[in-house]
C-alpha cells in the first residue's frame, strides 16, 4: 500500500510553519484515523499500522513541528502541547472532516488528550498508547538524559546501534524493524555523517518542564467523554500499572489492553499489536 506525502501550513506566534504528513487509503473515506508519534519520533513510525488499516480507514500520520519533514519552529518556546493542538486543528480542517479517530503514542497521546478534553472536540475515539494522566518522574528523567543531545554517527549502522540502545523498551524487534525505525528517524548530512531528523531545541521546553515529581494531568483526562482505549507496555516506566487501572474508573472509563514484553512504548509493528488497534476502532 502506497502513501502520499502531504503538508499543511500552520501558525504560531512567531509565524507560519509547514507540517508534513503521510496519507494512506482513499481520500473520500469518511473514516479518518490520525496517528501521532512520540517526543523525538515522526509519523513514519506508523507505516505498518497505516498500511494494514488503509482499506478501512483514511490514515493520516503527521510529523509534529520540528520533527521529520516538518519545519522547525522559529521560537523554540513554542515546542509545547498547546501549539501542537493548534496545529492538529489546522490539519483536521485541511482534511475537510468533522470527526476523526485518534491514536497517540506518548506525546501524541498527550496532544490527543488535550484535544479530546475540549468542548466540541473532533475526536470520536481516542487510543492512548502508553501514556496517561500521570507521567512518572522516572520516565521524565530518563527521556531528559538523551533528548536534545543531537548525536552524530559516521555510519548508518552506528545510528542503528544507538537507536536500539535508547529505544530498547520498544521490545524484541527484528533487525529489519530496527533498521526501519532508524531509517525513518535519521538522515545523512552534508559532511557524510548521520543525525536525527528532529530539532534538538525541542529539548528546551521539555527540560524546563521536568521536575522532581510526577506530572499530574487528571483534570484533563477527567474531561474526556469519548470512547477511549488505554494501551500499556507491560514493562512501561511512563505509565504505571496503578494509573493505567485507574484510567478505567475515571473520565472516559477507558478500555484497557496491556502488551507483554514491551516497555515504553508499543510500536505496532506486528500483527497482534495492530489487531488491538483494529478491534477497538472497528467495534460496533
């Protein structure tokens, strides 16, 4: 299944920026699924999932500002959830639809939570991938240790080795899958070295927000009313088992699914994980 590379112009307080996205499936399909990636990743993470769902859905996978093929923001202070929510509203308007389903991994889930909590939200069904209303301080500190470092590698294989190390919680992926995830998240530079395709300045607002306690987003989660699925990697350090179970009792009273052998976060690269998404989306 082939995809189309698209883009839309979005607005921040410092001017216009370009948000790229891949589009899968038929443009006139009224079923639309928006898949939004984690903090340092990009929309190509969802290639396998999108290809599998493209017969049932029009699947839209944006690169959040500063990642992938999207523009870098002029002011790094705007790398924050309110700006990302604004950009996604612009994207949905470009798609010319009133309602979408939403799958968000980590940061993408936080964007989805914020949008779903708004009055008149366009989100019809919400899938939160290994993220919830409490972000543990341990996970924040782990992410802070590598985000913004902007490493470079002499060869692509060195880049693969690095990605395998920092993304080990993704689980027991094959060599081909690790190379796939690396290929979509790095690029060769003018001097022949390899580096990540994200703006290292995204770390500035992240580091400023990191504190010595968990981040509490229950007031946002409790305002969500749409059907919600909370997916947890069984070994996750970002979404604790206690909070995950509470998500079934508060707010939208999420349906719960746990993925064995994975930490933060499931990547939907195998049939079993893809089936979790399909079954929830296509349930009557």
